């Protein structure tokens, strides 16, 4: 098991009987354990909401007399003792899946990612890639895999979103207060910060290292915002994904090269090295450099190290595939060529990629060429990726290109509503989570009574509606908000109406405006007096993505129209907190990507875990999950011309809503007003999707198919 490298601070003045709250606040284990959250929100839920579910801020703010009272309250202490018994048992358990199935395997795995979405209080993620990385680390801890995460700590995090009255996205950047976050500085024996160095043309750059504890798994984040660095360099880790190419390439050098150095400085010696997306691909070169230094040639070094490298590609969309013009490579990596024993041209050849506008150095090419393990993130994405990269394997047909796939999953206990967990505990047994990916267990779904499940779903939808209304109220009270925006943010949501959610990054290929494309027809659908429908939109665009922001504006125009009766709404500032409310509360989760651009998608899995039904284009994960009875498909299972596809998908969307979804929801209700056929479909969805599209199943595949083969070559 991995050892943590930082020391826990002793910075809260807590009553002795409950002083381990401090330790708990610095381990994100509480994020996926509702009982642990109860330790905070049971005492002061209002404060818990105010501090955005941040236990460290909560502990700093709560008055001492309140804690003294809790330390005297037998009920509270019973809860406290139970949570810490669970926590200790979790940390010490000797036989989670990995230890039980591979008892001799002690070698470490390194996992590099540009973003990690662990919780809303640590906004160092922008979307699906980050949330997947976060879920990966949580599951790693659950199954007891000896893995360490490596990433960057952004001093401002990802932006907060405001929508102006005319629908334009405004980005607000606020510095994060590190002292309020579960970030532990890694110090040397002399008490000074442990730092690593990376060389740039203007001189060396230092980065310090922070530890985040995720159950048993550590994550190390590098940050260059140090006095010794020049102002430009200090900015490097201010924000995610700088559009400025200079800052961007420097970020990726810090992540890839600096990340390897950080692991060495921390005393890790991983035997498998996983790059989650191409941003970290410079890691391959730093690892080769280490071996060249021992006297090997570059070819020997790269062949030796590539055997332990694993690369996951996440998108077929060009904007998601990083490449740099060669002049940038000359500028920032010139000092590396001689250290690798290469000339400038040989170096450029490592990842040369011909674009119609010129030659580039492509990060996915670098990662694909110098990793022996390569995977896409769904079956269809595997097909697309093999075709897309076949030029790298001359003489191979697309089918033969050695890129496999491991379909994404979600960390079930992070995303599943507590009430659903309680249902499963009752019907499947207290240890059901241990058997999460045991398909036989899920056959017990039938023992859950429709009323029982429907009551939970109705509760979750009410919770969502009340939350959205309260959010609109708070936003209104803050000022600078036009009355129409209050309605546009969901003030008139009805907790008893069929509710559709559409929330994700606003990128054009996701076609957020497909559902509003025939607006009159949509209005007619949603405004039926006896069977109304609500649609909730949410999502950010990258600040430099003008077409994405225009798409938000287009959707917002429909949202603001009085004729929709306040039933089409847009909620600002999509993040993991809002995502939880949405995936737990809506009836339908809709996704309309232009096929085959959605590599996998994960939010629909989160929704399914909570009993929402997916209604999506047969792209990414949904193409594998859809079985005809566990949700609905939009459009055909085929690729068509863009325009033809848009029209066919819109027609299919409206028709399926009118003829299938709405009648199934509102018709045939039993004496208790439960839509039995709908509930049956929910059960089919929960039963088939929860085990298969979990990080439990996903991590086991990574272990068996990618990590263990990489380790065996070390
Ligand atoms: C899950 C999640 C995503 C990814 O959703 P997709 O289905 O991949 O679009 C993005 N943002 C947040 C906040 C999420 O929780």
C-alpha cells in the first residue's frame, strides 16, 4: 500500500473527543461516504451549504461552543465512532480486490492527468476528462491498487460561469485559498518545501508539490506560483488549458517532465506509467532521458521505457488533440535534444504530424508511438481511433492498428444518491457495494417494489426543483440579475413534471440546440396542460471557444422566451455539485452529440445509476449500453452526412418524445399514481448500467489488460 508523504496539520482547535474531524477533512474519503458528511451537516447544515461542502472551512468557521455541545451529544458520538470505525477499516483493509487477486504484486503505477475532478471545492477540472481522472483515483483506493496520481495545482482553478441577460457567458476567476483546501504541502526533512526543477529557455523553473489524500490513494499536484520564479512562469499553473501556446506547452512540460521528477523526488519508482490523454506525453521523453543518462542509446532507452507506458486517448475532436508548431518545440525543448542524443530533426520526427496548414509536434502521436499499451474509451471510439491513427502503422489496416478500448465508467458511490444506496442496502445486503460489478446480484432488482423506487425518485426530483429555485432566489438577491433571468434559471420549475436534463460542456459537436431546433414543435410538446415537460440546460464553454459560447447564447434565447412557460431553463455554473443534483433528480438524461464525436461520455452513466433514463444518440458509451428496453435512442445506428444527420436526429428526438417517452411517463398509472411501465424501464436501466459502467469494472480492465502487462516488462 502507498504511503502518504505529507504531514497532517494540527490547525483546528477541536474538542479532544472529536478531534479526528481534522484528519477526516483532509482525506477525500468523506466525499463518497454520506455518513461521514453527516458529521458536518448534522451539526450545521446551513453552514455546510454556505461553505460549499468544504469540511475544512466548516471546521474553521463553526463556533467552538457548538462543537463542545456535539462532543457531549451521545447520538452524535455514536455516529462519530461509527464513521471512524469505517474509515479506519477502509484504510487498513488488507484484501480489497487487487490485494486478493494479485497478492504478490507490490509495484507502483503512476497516473498522469492535466485535470482531476474530485469534488466541487477543488475546481481543478473542466469537464469529463477531469471527472474521469477523479473517479479513477477514488476507485483505485477502493480496490486497493498501488497507484499515485500526478497533476497540476491551478491557483485560480477553472472559472465560474455567469450568463448575462443577452446570453453571453462571462468567466469569473477567483484565486483558490489553499489553506481552506485539502492540500498538504510535501516538505523535506529540514521543513522546507520539496521542489522539482524544469529548465526553460529563460532559466530554471521550480515547482512545489502538494499532496491530496483520496482514501488510500495519493495525488501529487505541482504548482509554479513561487517567489523564486519569474512572473510569466508563476502564471503557468494559474488556470487550466491556457490558449496561449507558450503557456500551454510550458504547462505540459511541467506536467510530463516535472511529473516524473516529482515522483522521483517523492521516492516513488513506478513500473507502469499511464498518460490520461496526450497532455502528459513529454513524460515518455523524460523517462527515456533517465535511461540515456546511464549510457544507453536513445533507441535502447525508448524501447525499454515504452514497454511500461500506457496511453489513453479521449477524443476524436481536433481541438482535444494537442499539437504544437515546431518553432515552439525549438524554443522550449532545445535543451532536451542533446540530452537524448538526438538532432533537432530527429527530435521533431518523434511526433511529426502533417496538417494541411503545416507540420506540428503532436502530443497524441508522441504518446501513441512510445507506449505499448494504448486504448480508446468506448468500443466505437476504438474503431474511430484505429482509423484516425492508422498512418502511424504503415502497412496495417485500420482493424490491425494496436489501439484497444476500455469503456469509461463512473465511481458509483460518488454519484449515487444516498436514498438509492439505502434501497440497495435493504434489498441486496449491507455489503452490496463490494459486489457492485457482480451481475448476478443485480437480478435482485425485481424484489424492489415499484412504489418504493418511485417514492425515492419523486423525492430526488423535489430536491432538485427546490435546490434550483433556491439557487435562483440567491442569485436574484445578489443583484445584477434581470427578472427574466430569474425565471430562466428555474424559479418556476415544477417538481411533479416530466423533467429532461441536458448538462455538459458546450462544444458545438454536442449540438445543445438540436432539441430547440424546431421551436414551435417543441413548445407544443412541452406545454400540453395534462402532460407538461421541463428541460434543464447547464454547461460551460471553454472561454476561448467562441462558437461554443454562441451556442449557449442560442439556447439562452429559447430559454428566455415567455411562451415556454418557464419550463425551459438554463442553470449557470455547471460543476460537480450541480451535476449531482441533476443526475439524481431528472427523469430523462438527454445527449445529442454529432456521431462519432462523443468518445464515451459519462454523465449519462451517473444519471442511470440514479434511475434516470437515457435518451441519446447511439454514440460513445450509450451505443454499448442501449438494449432497447433500458432507455431510448435518438437517430439511427449509423454515420450520416452532417446535415442529414442533424435532420434525422431532430425528427427522431421529437417523435420519440411525443409517441413513447411522454405517454409512458403519464399514462397507465396504478392506484398509487405510479407509472409501472416507466418504473420497469428504470429498473432495467439501473440493473444493466450500474455494474457495467462503473469504475469498478473499468479499473479491473485497466489492471488486467494494460497495467499488469506494462508491469511485467519492468
Ligand atoms: C460527469 C461530468 C462531466 C462529463 O459529462 P459528459 O457526459 O462526458 O459530457 C462534465 N462536467 C461535470 C461537472 C461532470 O460531473
